């Protein structure tokens, strides 16, 4: 219906919905996800990381 309409006000109205709705994906995350991401960032900052090669070796992957 949207593609077929010749009513410019309908298209403009819908466009404005997307333009004006500028939600940040971070705000949409549940708290447990935000906390997990923040914990991961702290781990990286403090050097608590392992390379992919180390993980493969640890789990015996080839």
C-alpha cells in the first residue's frame, strides 16, 4: 500500500517516524547484557584476554 500510494503526506509521515525515532541500541539492551559488555570492556582494559590460538589450544580444537 505504501509503495502504491500517491499521497505524499503519507510517505512524509512515515519518513518522519524513522527520522525522529533515534533510539540508541544501548538503551534497548537489558541490564544484564549491559553489565556483561561493561565487564568485558574492563577485562580488556586490564589485560585479562586470551588469543584465539590460546583458546583453540585450551579446548583442543584444530
